[in-house]
């Protein structure tokens, strides 16, 4: 079963935070960022959107930030 926070894309989060689609230039600026910077960006966008986040360890051993409108705790 897919967890709730894995059902949303970065584009979904961006729209929830900013109220609009990403521009092509914004999308390009996110590509190639180090994972730590992506995680920080996700945390900030989630805070703006009022969404929940939690750290998860990927199969590659790296830490990622999962997100969704509200986590059931």
C-alpha cells in the first residue's frame, strides 16, 4: 500500500504553497539541486501550504522529506 504522503508530487506541493503552477524556469532551477537543498525547499513549501512533512530514508540510504496535506498520527 502506498502511504498517503507518497501520493502527492512536488508539483502538487508547489501549487498548494504558491497557488499556481511552476514556471518552466522555476522547474529548471530545482533540477540538479543537492538533496539537502531539495529537502529544505520541500519543508519551506509545506509550511507555506500548511502541509505535514516527515523525513524518510530512501532505498539509496539518503534522507528525503515526504509530504501531504495532513498526516494521520
